[in-house]
C-alpha cells in the first residue's frame, strides 16, 4: 500500500533527528527566539508519528524525547499552521478547536502560554516546530507569530544543511508537488515498447505526469516531468510519486491485460527506495492489492542506483525478483555507467540510453550496440533501445541484433485513454 500522510510526515521528520549531534547554531537560534520575544523558554522539536524529539532548547531542562500524544506541538504539526495561546486556562475553552486542544495540553503540563510555528523539511511536509513557552500567561500577538516565523525559516535552512545536501531551491514547488500527490493529480502517461520485427507493443512504460485541474475559468493542464521532478530530487517525495504512478498504472493495466495477454507494465523506481523502510514490502502490497500478477510488472531502476549503495541495491533487486517482479537497469550509456556494473548487477535486463541510440547507423555506434545485444543474449537478459526516432535507427537496431525499441517514432507518452489505439 502507499505510505499514509502520517507515515510520510514521520519518515520525513526522522531525517532531522540526530540527538547525538548537538549544534551550536540551532541552540543559538532557539535562545534568541526566547529572549527576543520575552518568553522564559523555547524549544526546537521534531515530531514523528510517535515521539517528539527536542533538538535544541532554552530555559529547560526539557526531556529530549516525550510521547507525541501528550505534547502541545502535535496540534501545530497536524494543522500545519502557527498556534498562539496567551493563557492556557482561558484558551482551552476557545471556539478554535486547534487552539483549545493545544491549550488543554499546556494546562495539563502546568504551562501558561505558548506560541509555535511549523517547520517544513525537504519533502515539503511539516517535520516539527519552533516554539516559545512560559509558565505564566503571556501576550501572543501578530508580532510574536511573525517574528517567530522568521526565526523558523532560518532554522529550516540550517536543519536542511545539517541533513547534508542543501535546501531545495524551490520550496514552493516541493510543497505544490506534495499537495498534488495528496489530491491524486500525479498520474501515469504511457509510452509503448515495441518488437522491432513485428511492430507489436510488448510493454508500456508508465511515466509520471502532473495534471492540474481547471478552476472554472481555465482548462486542466499537464505539467511535464522536467518541470516538477527536479524540484523533489533527493527527497522522499520521489517515493510517493513512484507509488502514485504505480497505483494508477495498475488500475489502467488491469483493463488492458485482456486485450494484450503478453504485454508487460514498466514502472520507474528512484534511488530513494533503497533508503526507505520496508520499501520492497510497500511495492509488494501495492501490486498485491490489484489484479495484476507480479510477473507482468517490470521495475526500471536508474543505472546510478547501482553505484549509490551497491550492497543495498543488490539486496533490493533480489527481494523484488524473489516475489516475481523483473528489474531492468535504465539509462545505460549515461552518468556513471560502467561495464563492471552491468556484469555484476543482478538485473533481468537493461535499457540503452537515447544518446547511444543516436549513434546507430555509424560504425562505432553499431559496434557498441551489437556488443551489448550479444551480451544480453548470452546472459539471458532483455535489452531495450530507447530514443528511436527514425526508420534508419530501427533498421540499424534490427541489424545489430536488438529486439525491443522505444521512442517517438512509435509514440510519445500518451494518457491512458489513448493506449488502446496503440494496441490495435
């Protein structure tokens, strides 16, 4: 099954939990927030689905970990909005449900006032809070919330730097993609993989597209992958996009199986799955919830996956194969591609990148593709040549021993409603 909203939030938050590593900058920012706003204490908290972790504090000591269920900050994370409580004794009777629940939690902890702002992580999800607290009632006005929000933005940036890869340059796009996943706007479009001799479609590859609905005055619009996938690169939203595409593609594929009994479904997987808890089980559960047999599903991994964590990648591929899935190595010919990886990596086949396809018809290009085609035959692997755009390339691919091709010559990626016309 797909990750729930709470699971996504929790796993995103855990990227920012490292209580063994104190950080003077986070401590300084937390202290400044407290003293600037005149509150006796402040905390920087990260919350997963079960626990609140305090990364920095002023005016404590506060426990480093407490159950999420008893905290005031849980309500800020759940609502995604700042919460201000001037007097917990009075505000627990507020008509505002979030403020009332927060004030009730504070009153139970013998705290009088509290202001907190949500913190967002790389995935665009709320990972925790920056909050100021006081044992006594304390005015909490717009200036207090605005100033604490500014401190929060600086904290977010520093947390992201500590995570190790720098903060995304387009946080707004990240949040928009996260919201699009929740609304079901990330859907697959399909490009056929074709038998080079017969021209029959042997598989369709599901490719992520973002369909923005119209607002009554504008028509729905399609956002191409180049306009949103780079923004979420390196974040766990890559996993959620893959899951969203797989779920919808399985629904579509169930209808096509009766029309083409030999056709397979190809779905891309990002390298983020290698670090995700229960990654293989998630994929198994998603497919098991459909009527599509695992044997009809082919997962495509980017070639760089095999370099990132070789041991984990081998384990990941083997686990998928153990339940009947097949795995192809994508984009051979670009990035960090090497013959050693191609020999050692336990995949069922590989795809030659369009850059190599463009050399078909030349002596060097034909020689390279012929060698790769021979390697595929000798090792019992599937080979697909991507980027086929001309009859000349098709003829060269056939001449070099390739059997499956993919490219604009046959079709660009099309929505599900147009796939049946490719199969007729």
